C-alpha cells in the first residue's frame, strides 16, 4: 500500500544543513590545500557534527527543518491551546482521559504508537469518534529512532501512517518523534509523506515525575494561548497512590484552562490560519 504521494516540489534543505555541507567542503579543501591545516580541518568537521547532533537532541530546535512548537498566530485570537497526549492508546488510562476531556468540553490530540493502535483498534476509533485527533508517533516507538537513516525512518513512519489510516479512517498530518529526538535524515522523509513535525511549547516530564503538583507547575508556568502541551497516557509515571499521574494532572489542567478562558483543540483545528 502506498503511504502518500510524493510532493511535486523538491524538499527545501534547511539553512543549517546547507551551511553544514559548505562547512565540510571548506574544511576538506583547507585540509588538502593548506599546509598544516589538516588538524584544524578535522577539528572543524568534528565540531560541525557535534552541532548537528546537538540540534537533533534538542526537541524544540528548528535547525534540522520545520518544527511546530506553538499554534499559529490566529489561534491566539481564538484563545486556543493544544493538549497532546503521547504513547497510547493505553486501555486502563485512555478511556478515563476521554471521559475527563468530555466532561470539560475540551479536545486533544493523541500521538499514538501504531502497534498499540493495532492492539486496541476499538479504543483508537473511540478517540476519533469522540472528537479528538490521532497523529503519528511511529510504529513501534523505537529507542534507537534518532539513529535511523532515511530508509529506516521511511519504513517506520510510513507503516504507522498505513496502520493509523486503516484503523481510524483518517490519515495523520502531524508527526512527533519519540522523545522528540531526530537527525537530519528525518525531515526529507516527513516531507515526502506529507507530515509536519510537531514538538511542544511546554511539557510536564510526566513519564518520570509522579508528583501531580510538580507536573502541573511545569505545564502551567506562563501558560497562554497558542501553547502546545505534552502529556502521556502511555508510559505515565505513577503517583504515590499508584495511579498514572496524568489522571491527577489533567483535571487540574482543564480547570486552569477554563479559568483562563482557554480552549484546547486538536492540532488540525488549531493549526488553521
């Protein structure tokens, strides 16, 4: 099955990647042509690779290509934010999350792992039926995802596209990398598949922090329209009472949105101009 038609336009290489290529050419040229310059040339190339690696390890960086970290300006006038929930669907958590969202009249985007969707197809369809959005969070959530090359990225992401489309009837338009980590080969693959990379404005670190108050403090600090907020229904840390911390944080967050006159919408809705 074809995952997506290739766009007719060529992929625009980000300025940082073009600069990196020029840096390599200049360093190699200097190392070959300038006596005694080889150690400096090698050092320059090593530094360049360190900078590119650092960009890939910084989830909100746009050095490696377009990266949505906030909703567009138009969302400010609409008083919109986007709650995004990763790593599900989780059968013991996600249904309760849906009930909380319904009770507050808010919508969210679920960045789902495709193999978990295959295991819970009815739950995935329920997410969509209740007015929320499912987007691409890879097929398997591989821990070595950021070390993949073009073929590895294409296979992992396209497989997820096909699974999510087949199960939900809706083709994702957004992609989030596991832990937000990536390398320069990712953006060309996303471009060919018609996907936008989406990270976040703020996150609560709720996969390792079980204190709901601390998670909420991170999410709500300087909270404002256009923010993209990151939480987890899968792999959520546990509270002292043994509950997924999301289930304690989400009611607090939803009440804060109400008090501030903010509305959580799905990413496709919030990204409208």
